[in-house]
């Protein structure tokens, strides 16, 4: 319902044809399609949403990193925060084939913590030089040289869930920042899918993931696919009342539906900004915010700073380099 103030004067028409007459322009819609690589990645998101098993989701994400982004080698690790460990899941060997790496783990190191910290400041991936280049085998880890490794946190709106590592040991090519930005988007999407399995407890594969309330699982998936959805849209899609959805969601997730959605939008904003440059408005709208004013208000409330100040800080962090291995 539109609420009208009794002080508003009679409205006047501002149709182009009325104010410009025969000089009124004929609108031309510009092509706003996403780049082919990004469009393919978003399409692949539907595949991840259909997978109920979290481990199958991790394996498919590793495959997508190779197939849709063109990364040469990847390794996906889950964060086991209570035990201060990073647990292996799926990766690739020196032939670029997907291999099971559930048998490996390592202590969470200062470099990992720094990568996670940088992510909270808007740096969605960090490239670290002079790292051991390794191949994980069942009974041993083979070190085949040294080089750069890109570290991309897998994060949800609630927590850090894990990390994707990738390198170019197959060719020795330098980092491709365009591909790394797409990897950050994949990790953001993956984090949303895994949120109900690992996001709240911070547990890895060694612990049994929670199935989550069906309504909440559906809500998380709907928002992951379209963060612009409002509470009424979500409730209508699930055929329940908004008040019931809000109660169930907060009980399951530990935060309100509105806060979760806003955090998800900000996470998505960060990776989109990195993928597309420094156009704040474009990234904010693509992340699901309805307007720049809404984005600015939410950003300041959750980040404690303005978007412009964030951009300056983001530039500062982006130019810091970590050079030692974990």
C-alpha cells in the first residue's frame, strides 16, 4: 500500500513524450549479460544446490574449479575450528585429476589466519609466493618444488568454513587474477551451500554435519541463488507465514533472517567488487541490495565504516604480501 501525505501537491506529468515532444528519445536496452565465464559459473551453482551430501558438494566444486574456471590444480580443505585443524577433502594430482584427500590434515597456521582476516576486510583471495608445491598421495606427501599458491576462503554469511588452494604446477604460469576472482565467487557460492552443514559449528568432515530444518535449508538455498529476495518473497515461495519462517530461521541459524540476508549480500558484494573493479553501485546491486542507500546503511551497520573508507582500506590490504608458507 502506498501511503500519501496530505501535504503533497497535485502531481504533474513528466512523461518524455510530454516534456520533449517529437524529440523524445527511443530507449535502447543495453546488453547486461554477465561475462561467459561468470554466467557458466552461476549456472553451475544450480548443480551444487541439487546435491544434498556436503562431501559430494565439495567434490563437485573441485571439478567446477577446473571445468568452468580453468584452474589447473586445486585442493579444498575444511576448517575444524575446535581442533584448530584444516582437513583435506578433494584435490588434484600432478596430472590434474580429481583425487580423494580426506586422509590429510594440518594445523591452522598464521598464514591461514591472515588469509581469513584479509577476507573480512574485502580481500577475497591471497596469493602467497615461495610455497611448497605438493601432491597428496595415500601414504605420503610429495614436494615437487616451490612456487605461488592462491588461497581463497570458503565463507558463508555466518562463518569461515574452509579454504580453496590452487597453483599452476602443471605449467608454471603466473597467477591469473581474473580466474582467481571467479574462484572467489565459486567459494562464496560454495559457502552458502555448505552453510547448514558446517557454517555454524565450524566442524569439518570428522564431525557429522547437521541436516538442518527443511524450511531453513530451502531458505538458505533460495537466498544463495537470489540474495535480493525479501522476507515476504521467501515466505510465499515456501507457502508459510513470514512470522513462522522468521522464528524457525532464527532458532536454527542463531541470527535473524534479515541479518543473515544482509551478511550474505555483503559477502557477495566483496567478491563481485573484486571481480568487476571498484564500481560500488554495480557490485551492491548485483549482490542483491535494492538501492545504494540501503547498501550504505547495511554496510555501515555491519562493517562499522563507510563503503568509500572500506575501499581505501581494501586497497591497503590488497597491496600487503605474505611470503612464507603455513
